[in-house]
C-alpha cells in the first residue's frame, strides 16, 4: 500500500494552509506504539497536553514525524490532523525529514559564535560534505546549527542527541563526528554515554533509559560559586531563618512605605496651603471675615 501524504508534514506547506480533508488513511502505527501513545495521553488531566511527548514517541519509532504518526495523535486526542501538524511544524525539535543515528547540533548564537561556533560549523560541513539540516550518506550524522543551548559558560557548545559537548574546537568537533560514525563509545561532557537519536527521543517521550545518573551533572564553570561559598564558609539560611528574615524585611518595607505616605500627605497639605494663600481663594469667605489672604477691595 502506498503511504498517503499529509500537507505540512510531507512537504513544505504551512499549518495555516492545511485542510483536514486532505489527510487520507494509510497503514496505521503498530499496536504497541499506539498503546504507548494512549498511555502518554492518559497521564494528563487534559489529554491534549500529551501531544509533545507523543510526537517524540512517533519520532523514536518512525525516525521523524510521519503522516501516520500525525493521524494517530489526532485520533487519540480528539483533535484534527491540522492542529497536530501546527505543533509539529512549529517546534524545531520535531523533524519532517529522516534524522541520522546522531543529531549533531552546533550552537551558533552570539557567544558561542564569537568563541568559535561559526568556524566549527563550517569545518563540520566541509568534513562531512553536507549542509545544514542534512544527513551523511551512511545515515550516521545529521548536522544542524542550533540556537542558544543555555550553556554559555562552556562556549562553544555542541550537542549530540541533546547531550552537551562542552568547550569544543574545530579539531575536537571533527574527532567527535568521526568517532560517532565509526561506532566508538562516546560520552557527553556532563552526562551519560551517547545513545542513538531514536533512543533519545523515546526518553523525551517519558520512557527512562536508566542513564539519568550516569556521568557528572555539572561542570567546573557551573560549580565556581559553590566552591567559593565553601571556601568562605557561607551556607544557605535554614527555612526558619529565611522566614524570619522575610518577615523583618516586610516590616521594614511597611514602615518605609508608611513614612513615605505620611511625608507625601504632609507635603501635599503644605503645597495646598501655599497655593491657597497665593491665589487669595479665602478672600471674602464667610469663614474668613477679616479677608486674610485676600485683597482689600
């Protein structure tokens, strides 16, 4: 059976141009995957909140977001294929083309770029003979330039299947992709040994692989503040101390606010009295028979 196409997923149409009537039926996902998608939806008070992990599960099985994966999500969640496509085409972690065993991302945002990220990306394109968002002929590596990975203290940063590779250079980047293509075991700088992209997608769908505690969780640059605190003997306050400090701060703030308010009222009174005297507004008033502040006419 020839697999039908869903606009916006199997071509470059935008979500806004997708009509649900264009989506036709084809071979469904296998029963095991479908059941796991139903289990994901059941985790949430509102089933459609499970759409993101469901799409990751589709990618772990299909290697990308496919039309039948879109339809399965829509059917389970009771929404249209167009709505699912709108999400799948919005987030860059969802892919519409097959991804290699290792998705290699090179941060080219401002800090990483000036620290060498742009050069790393160019060298990798030349070395792998592919462009951005393309995959090597052996299906091993997909290369993509990515936005900030929130790891600026380790710039320039790369990721492999969303695991960090810190303080990279063009030379170490080339060595990394060569190791990945050769099948050598590679470990993240601050995480576990690297799995395949499909395995990583299954983890993102909410199915742990048991590697969460493997490898260090933080690098030296992230721990500088902690080391200084230990050297200086600094410790965080207890819960009770923190609560007392908060109350003292609230009291002090309240007194300051009160003082400011009283000062404002006093100033307003003085200013008003001065304006009255200047204008002669009290002149000839029945409560001011002596015409104080007014003219004598």
